[in-house]
C-alpha cells in the first residue's frame, strides 16, 4: 500500500508535508454524528460517542458543561500513567477509499496531545495511522487535519488522545470529504465535458463502447450533476469485458502530469483507465485508482497521472465491468504542473521493459530451477507502455520460475528500499530480494506473499520493503511462481525508504513448536534476565502427552510468558480444507487456554504459510498473526495479521542480533525474533545454548524494551 500522505495544520501553521493540491471543503453533510455533542442518550452520555482506554493509567471521562459552542463538550483527564492512552471516540463513519477528507475540531488542554486515525478495511481489519502532535492550549483553539484514505478502507474514526498526565477538552467536530480544486487558469481538455451539447441522440464529442460477453445499454440522461444532461451505462447480464462512455482523445505532452476528475453515480465499484495513444495510433493502457460504489449520490473522482514518453494523445475511460449502472457528468482533464511525477524509478535499468535486446527485454534475465516446465514470453502489452514479461509453469513438482532484472550494484548496503511492481496472474506469486555477497554466496530475503484479488485481467500492485545486507555486491528483486500457472509483470521500481518509527524501539522474542528442551535450556536464562517471550505451541505435540510435558508449558505460562497458538498438527495451512483449517485454528486455541487458563490471542502460522483465505479464518479466532516474513514492524508497515520477523538459524551470531537491534533503535521500529529449539545439538532453525546466552547478553546490554508480541502490539497499535 502507498504510504498515507498526511499533514496536520494548526491555525495557519503547517506541521507536515507541503500540500501538493489545494483542498476546498466540500459542501456536504458532516460525517460525524452529534458533532457538537449536544445530544445525550438515555443514560445521559453523549449520543454516538464512546469512552476508550488501554494500558496502565488512571483516566477519567466527563460529559462537561459548557462547551466551545453550545452547552456540552468532552473532557478526558489522566492522573497517573505507565503506558497506554485514553480518548473519547466518535462512531466510526463510512468513507471512500483513496479519497481525501478534512477533519476539524476545537480543543483546549494543558498538555500536548495526539491525533491518530483508526481505519477499518473492507475485511474488518483495524489499523492505525499516526497524524501528529497537538500543542497544549490554555484557550479554545481549532485544529484541522487533512488525510487521504487507503485503497481498501471502509470506515474511519479520528482519535484525539491523551497519553500523558494532564487533561484535554474537545468540542465541535467535523469530517467532510475534501474536493480537489483544479489548478487555476487551466482550460479543460475534454470537449463537451458536461454533456450539455447533443449530437442527435448522443452527446457531442463522446463515444460509447463495450466488449466481451455482457448485455449493455447506453443512455443519454436528461438529468445531471450540473445542467440537464449526463451519460449512463447499464450492464444487465455479465460474463466478462466492460462498457464505458469516453471522450474524444485529447492532445497531451509526454512527461507532463494531468489531473482527471469527474462526478459519478454507480451501484457497484468501477474502474478508471487512461488510454495513451502514440504517433502511430497504437493504444496503451494505464490503470488509475478505482472508484467505490456511490449509490444515488453524486461523488467526485480525482486522479493524477503522467503522460509517458510515447504519448501524443490520451482519453480517460470510467469503466463499468460488472452488473450494475454508472452515470458520469462534469468531466475534467487539466495539465497539472504542480507535481512532477514518474511511476518509474531510474534505479532499475529498463524498468518498464520497453527496450528490447533481441527477443527479450534489455537488462532482464529468465530463470527456473527444480522439476518443472517453464515458458517465457516478452509480451506486447503492459501496465504502461507496450511491453511486459510473462512466465508460465506446467508439470510442476518442485522449484520456481521467474523473470528478474539483471542484478544492480547501485544499492547501498545497510540502506532500506521500497520495491514495487505491477502484475497479473492466475496463482499466488511470491516475492524475494536476492543479494549476491562479496564472499561469493547468495542470500535471499523473503518478502510478504502477494495477495491477488482473484482477477486474471486486472493489473495489481505489489510493494514492500527490504534492507540490503552488509557485504552485498549486487541485488535483484522479483516475483516468482512455484506452482502450475502464469505470472505477468511490468513497471518495476526501487526507491529509498525510511520507516515511520514508533515512540520507542521494541523487541519481542518468540519460540515456535514448543520444544521440550527449552524448559531446561532457554527458560532459566530468560528468567535470570527477566525477559518475557511468546511461546507458540502446536497442540498435538502436547495433547495426550505426559504431565511432565504439560508442566513445561505451565512453567512458561506461570513465569509470565505469553502462550501462542501454532495450530494443532503443524500443517501447511494453504493446503488445508476449510473444515480442517477451522479445526487447526480453533482447537489449538481451545486446548492451550484449557491447560493454561490464559487467553490465547496470538497465532504463528507453520512454515509462514498463509493466504487471503487463511488470514480471513485466523481473524475469526486471534488478535494477531505472526508470519516468518522478514523485516521490521513500523507505523507505516504495521499489519496485525502479518507481523514481520527476523528468523534465528543455527548460524545466527550475537553480532547479527546486535545489528538488528541497532537498526530497530535507529528507526524506532519493532523487532521480532523467531527462535525454535535451544540445545547443544541444534538443527538448522535451532540455537546452541552458548550462542543463545550470547544473544540474551546482547539484548540485555542494548537496554531495548522487551515485550511479548501481544503486549508490544498493544503499545504500538495506537501510535
């Protein structure tokens, strides 16, 4: 996901990134109910508002008289605190994805406070985004926050929190969708943009088009967002393809940014695509952010795109590709000179694959290993431009296959980068960063598994981060497939990345599988230093076993360590049937809770094997999911259902642990270490006792705060 572009303004002072566009407040209904908190419910509390508190602190809430305006306001006071926060929260409101909103409120306080956003996505997952700190004010002041929602959001609550000893009083809240105003003094490039001029029974300078297997009706409506006309398309039966009205192509200048806007009504989510036309009248297509269903309300759509080097004309298609209806009006296309941009980063040679070297793209390679049959194509169609690459695997038994850019030497060891590519597929690709080391070896960094949306025709975005290890000579990053199917990719980029840190660095230590040795090897060392860990058990390794084995688990539990589920039988969950998947998740939790008396809220997937289906089932039973995807957890990379880790092997030195801790302390990120068995005869994923003692000494000497994953998440989730 793209990082949120958030900024905070107090009065006329801007405390964040410089605004790229000028927001204009929409004349719309305030999304926050009981916005001035004047209305009380039957219990005497403010209607549509709730009190929220977590952590170790003493907080009180008052529904106070008077307010900034009117007779009522909200008051939060904290008189003692170790950690956590307290706040009044408004009912979560429905919002559109990839849309700008403006929040305002009035406040006074005797301490600095904080604004955060609580997002709920379409699958019900909750995540948080930090906005900024609000200075204390002895008199009523007004604050304003502008933010853009992520692509899969369904609801948001704006949180004004108290996280220190002191008080905060608030009133007069508002949340409106922000309308992006077009740059001043620009001519609209779309002819007959409001559909008011007719050419017989259709709007002048507009065309209608459908393709695929569907039943489509086009109509020239006698009502509009403004004026008296608009254009509507309805699909009553659908198998594939799409339908749209589109304007006469406009002349564009290569390398120039453009702002597209329209107003629309739709009963279903829709897509927006730019068609770029070259001098030979060849078409290339670029997918913009989609538009959510809006029902009967006119909704503004806005997006910015850059014309590629080959483009001489462009037309923007607002597309319907399912049963439903879409009506558009008041369309705009302007040059947008305020924001130079490029979707392609120059770090990777030939990143959009447009330059050929014979029958393959220049600076690109293809490779497969193991027992499988792989075929490779240099495809004359792309996410942008006219080229992309495709790999197809058949007769799969083992190994993988991929296209990858020739390893580059320009990345700096120790630095962090964000990798992005666009893909289409009929399977689940995996992502990896490959590092060729100065000792002649090759290291691989496992990145989070992509989660395709099920479509084989839509371009989808994959993006994530990695750190270049010290000693790296050259690097390549790629998607690959390790099953029968196909994968098509385009538009690769690498950019410098700096994580958004928490208020302090944290470390969690987790142990998988529940090895018996750990009771006598690891536990005494941990207890000696007062370190609490998260112990993840596959319950079949315990259930029905001797009391001695069960006592081992209880020894960890009674010492204050968190007990975590690791399934029943330790299977590959993506291969499990729906019934078995539920059993693996539910029974392990129930059994571990029954013998420990401790609530089991954390889950670690065996082998780090997960999919969208698996994650959706995990969410029914657990608060957290820890994978074995490598990396650090930060504000902008915090996913409760895919917590990142560093995996401990029998070769992991104390120096390596110290380096990870140093990175976490530099960036204020959350580091999770995954251990297995601690013994003097370790396997590849285990640790020697003496080396483990060295790890613990490094952790102790670093003075980093160590918490279980549940306790650590409680601290960082609200930041």
